[in-house]
C-alpha cells in the first residue's frame, strides 16, 4: 500500500513540475523551486593577477626584429637541416652556443640516431653541343623506396607540362626523362606509367610550389618512381632543352637510408629557492619544472634542399625568450629543450621522454634517478610567419585523443586569457588581438585554427600521460613548409616578432603564478605509449626447414600512423634492423588497435630485394599486424627474396573493382 501511495505522490509531483515548466517556463521553476531545494557550487573565477609582471614595452626592448631575423638566418643559411645532413649539426651547434651565451645552467646534449634518407649528390648532364652538368636533388622516398644511379641513366628529355596525358601526344615517352611543372598534383605518375625513367620537377611560377603540392609527390607505397628537383638557377635552361625534345640527358648520383646521429639540447634557468604560497612550506618554487621546447631541424619534400626558414620560427622564439626570462626571472624552474628529428615523426621529443620522464612505472623504472626530469608542464613553440596571432593548443594532427583534453586544459585556457588581458595582448572584442583563445573558443574548434594540420611535439607528451600543450601560429596554411622554397626572403618578420613578443609577456606571468598548475585532479591521463620490439628474418631451409632463422640485416621496418605528411612531419615511422635483425619502435603512435608493420630489404641501388611474406609461412603464421596489448609487444617479421614490379591502373573502370590478388 505504501509503495502505491509513494507512486501516486511522485506522479503528482511530476505532473505539477511539468505543468509549471509548460506554463511558467523553466527559468521560473529553476529559480523558485529547484534552487530552494538544492544549491549550485559557486563559480570561482581564476585569481586575477594584479598586474602583468612584464610589459609589452619591456619585452620589445629585448625582442627586436634584428635579433629574430639573425636567428632565422643562421638556421636557414645551410642547404638542409634534415637529420643526416651537415646543416642539422650546424644548427645544433648554433643552439648550444646560444644557450651558453644566454647564461643557461647545465647545458647538455643527448645524442640519438634516426633512420633518414641522405642524398649524397646527383647531377643532370645535358648533352647539347657542350655537355653541361647541373646539380639536382632526389625527392623523399616513396615509403622506403629510393633510387641510386651510380652508373647513370640516360634518355631523351621531354617537357610534360603538368603531367596530363595530352602533354605527351606525339612523343616517345618510353625510356625518356620528363620535366613537369610542380603544381600538377600527382599527374606526374602518368609519365612513369608511359615508361619514363625519371621525373624532373621545377618551380613553374608564383604559387606553384606549396605544401599541398609537395605532399602529393610522396606515395605511401614503395613504388619505383624516381623524382628529382631542378633548382631555380638552372630550371630555365632545362625547360628550354626539354621543350626542344631533341636533347638527351644523364642522371647520376646516390641516395641511401642511413642511421644518422642527431641531438637534443637542454639548458636550465633555476626557479626561486622560496616556499610556494599556500603550501606547508616544504615545496619550493624551484621544485616545479616547466619544459619550454622548440625544434631546430627542418624538412622538405626534397631533403637535400630544406633551408626551413619558416620552420625556424619556434627555435628563434625560444632563443629570444631565454633573454626575456633572464631579465625577468621565473618563479618556477624552466628547462629549455631544443629537439631535433621533429619532422621524422616527432622522434626528438620521443627520445627525450624515453630518457627522462614517463608516467607509467614500467617505463619510468627504465630511467635512472639521475636522468629523470619530473616536469609539471611541457610547452612547445611552433611559430610561423604568414599570420601574426598566436594561440595555445592541446591537440595536434598526428595522434588522435579524446575530448577529455578540453576539460583537463580548460583551467589553463582561463589563466592564459587572464595573463593576456593584463598584458594587453588579448581583447575579446578585437578579432586581430595578438593572443587568441584557441583552447576553449565558444564558436570554433581547435582544428579550425590549424588549416595546415600540423603535428606538435606535445602530442607525444600527452601520449606518455603527461601534461603538454603548444603555442602555435593560428590561421596559417604554412604554404612553403616541406618545400625547397622555404627560404628567408619569404619570411614575414613583423608577423613573427609580434608573436614572440606576445609570448614574452605571457610566459613570465605564468611562471610566477602559484596556481599555474591547478587543474581537475579527477581527470588523469594514461601513459599509452607502447613499444614494439622484434626481429626481421627469412627462411634458410638448409639451417631449419620449419622456422625462419636468418636475419635480414639493415632491413627497414615501417608503419604509417596517419597521413604521409603533417605540415612536413613525416607520417612514415621508419627504423633500421641491426645485423642480427633486431629492431625497436618506441612509443607507437597508435594508442589503440594493432599496428601494421611492413619490413623491406633494399639493394645498393635502392631496389626492394626483400619484401613481407604474405603467405602461409609468413603473415599467416607470423602476423605482420602487431597487437597493442602489452607495454612491450614482440613480433617476428618474415621476409622473402623478391623482384619488384610496378602496377598502374589496377581498378577496372567497368565495374570499379580493384585488382586484389595476382597469380604468378
């Protein structure tokens, strides 16, 4: 009986509330009924700073256009800063010198190796009345496939415009070498389909060389499509020769995948040796560590020509911020981290995390106490110059994360807006304000501020379960990044200087705020970085008939977590196997699901001579897909000796079905 009475009671209450909402409206019900029964927690805004610790004028006296330009010029004066090229070492040495000159403490260098395609020099010999030798540069490999022509290849030179089939009417393309415009998307493949030995590209006019066009010149399959860049001083002469159709040329040179050394550089500004306000007096300002990071390497679809002027914006900013923070000392300890191999799938910051800090105890125990750096926050700097506004990002384009990051980092967004208002670099009513609210914008997603889809170093920090974000230029297409045209004459220094000065006013405020790291502790990031270790083997029936047993030394083991390029950051994760076939991929970029590995053995000319065994004794027994179920996942990758063949037009246009198997 009581249950029936309670049932009628709650039904009556429900009807009354429904009628009240329908007649008086939800606002009246909330104010006069609900809030008389329950109370909502007070909305406590972040504690405003009384004043900005550093003014725009003070920062402007330190950060000058001349100083910023000097850094970018020093970084971009070498032909290439890609790992494995001399410019990469020169850039590292410049950073080390700048760290010492800036008075940083305990400057140190971590050395690590990266698998990188190194161009040892190619020439194009034009056989006219007098032979003329021109330097040319090979493009980034298709997956792992590159070309070396130590004996040279020779053929007639033709001009193929943008690569459309009509451009080849009346020409014998079989065995030729074809010059095409850079802005032809992927139509250059038509020339190779018709039998061309190699493709030459050149800058065919204003706006033709862009990041988007560059990305289309790399394939995610190991196809034998030799591609070369003709530099500006020689392009006009080669075009004239190609248009004549009567001149032969020879391409000669060598490119090789190498285990290239590169370096991360670190230096410190110690924090205050004083107790943090609001604590028990045992924790001091200097005990909390903020990592301020920028990369110093560069990338181009033509790795031998990667001046990377736009890419140098972040490292130039960091070197200037050293002087800002020396003049206005921070409360917290600051670690300045200059990484390399950013463009090799974020491998520089990956190495830093492997050596110095992980959240998962399994990986943390691998790091000695002396090497651990228990930082509280990682802030990346990734600035370019085609826009003058800067924002803070918790996402990038390389690794997928859930929307929990928005909730976790919302307090950071509020604080930085507070810092920016006090410094006079943020005004909600001004669309041209120097600092934009990109983290928690009410109308736009973070992705909408990043049209180029860049990969950020902090994504690896988040993958490791630690707090990280990146200051980046907003609304910039980064048109010249990943191209050989990324030169200093195209850098807009007023735009870049404005962004550096903006950060120069924000960071001193953040680094002196005792509440800088207060976030919702109930939201905890997990360390989702998992390793893959294994061996690359082949069958030797004379040793063991039933098991693969012979290592394929120097094999390349690759997986692709996303696109081929993320604003120049390569999506191909490539590593070498050693002489015994052992390899390791650290912090696999797939947080969930199996990782599809592919392994290849290359000949001295770049040909694929070993390929994955997809048969019963290969993939069926030793799967190429590696589960992401353990902290370290082990695998055996079985290869077989092979001959390569290129297949074009494998889709039947009549029924739109792709060729999915081949009987040999």
